């Protein structure tokens, strides 16, 4: 594990802050610093390093699952200590761009601490192999739980898979981009149930639905190349569009390639923007609360970030992809 500079970074950061040499980064209220409390990782192929990490998720034990462009899935604790790793079966065509942890207890929006690791799954959007892979959290591939694997536009076929998530009833929702730009729904056994979307700019259409998140029977979609977030009600027999948040731009509540979504404990939404190089926090009605970030290499700055998660202490872990590192901050308020 590569941490030789972490203590030095924190020491230098504290000294700079004490001397007034570090300014707050991002659009947060005056006097509220937006500096990370931890920055870790660096470019490389050895264990604990990254080569443009592309997706991150977190389990109920605050373990971080990160996949990079080598096809490695590395698992860390919330302080950046490497716990285990494995590789996806094939990488020649391309690497995964989406990860999610499925609870082993359908009927609940979150995993129970009484579950065993074998009850839960890591869902992997194996983008360029047109499928969703399923792993036990120890890295065991569950080939019988794979969904897809055939390129195409028919029900159950896929273009480039972006993300896969599971609802409280155990049904799967899988997004894809390219000509399809749709979301497909499958039952707990992997049988096709429904699809919606299609390429376009109209409400309910998508241009690269990059990230999917389910909360309280609502599916939130980062409609990335439309620079917006769409929400769908999942309580009925077919998903229904609730509303649309955002639009293209760099103002508060606007987006420029939103790539990932995560919820804080109070229900507020965190959005990572690939091109705006920032995190935005919105309340449950879509009203802007705060921004954090900005382009750059320094701590607190971001370079083409792809993902983020929120841990049990409401700390935000940012996948600072082209800086090949992770940054951890408190919620921007």
C-alpha cells in the first residue's frame, strides 16, 4: 500500500492552514474551508495505486470498492488501507465504468449489519462486454448471476453498460449508452421485465445515463451528456418520470457532465461533475446547497473526477480520476 506522503501531506496542510497559506476551495460560504482531511493514492500499476480509476462504491462496513482502467477491483478501508483486490475476467475491449453493492436483504434500501458478506453482491457494469457481472464481496465471481453478454438492441441485449443497481424487491436496473441509451429492468432471477428511454433530449430520453441510484422507490439517473438528473417513480407497474433537475452550465444547480450520484444521511444529493471538476450538494427538492472543487492538482482540486461515495460518518470520498487518487472531505455546507 502506497502511503509514504500521506502524513507529510496532512502535516503540511495543517501548517499551511495555521499560517493562512491555504485558501478555501470551491463555492462554499465564507469561512467554511473545503479542504480534504485525507488524500491518498497515486498513479501506478502496483497494489494500492491507480491508473485512471473509473468507478467507486461502498458497503455497509465503509469498505471502498474501486475499479481502474487496468480492470482491477481494489478494496480499501475508509482510510485508504488496501484490504484485497482482484481482476475482471476480460479487459481487452475495455474496462468497467460502474460499481454498486447490492444488499443481501431485498426489502430494505440498505444492507443490514447482521448479514454475512456472502449474502451481498458487488455489481459490476462490465461496459465493453455488454453485461453486468456479480461478485461476492470477497471477490468470488458468481457466473450464474451474470445478466447480459450479447451486444444488441433487443430486450436483454446491451450496448455499453454504464451502471447496475438493485431495488428493495431484488430487481435490477441496468443503464447503457451508445445507440440504445436506455435502462432495462430485470427480475431477481435476471429475467427481462421492462425498458425505457432511448437516445434523445426530450424528458424521459437519455444521452449516456452514466449513474443510477435508488432511494425510497425513486430511481435517480445522471443523464450525463444531457447535463441533467432525471427522477423516476418505481412504485407502479412501469417507471414514471417525476421531474428533471439541472441543465448545461457551471452555475449553482447546473451541470456539465454529471457522472455520479450519492446520498448523504439527511437525504441531500451529492453530484460529481466530470467537466466542471466539482461536487455539488442539493437538497431533497433539488435546491443548491454548496459546491466544492475546481480544476487543478492541489488538494481540494479535481481533475476529471468520475465518482463519489458517502460513508457512515457523512464523509465524501471523491474519485479524482485523472489525478489518480482519492480525496476525502466532510459534507460541503
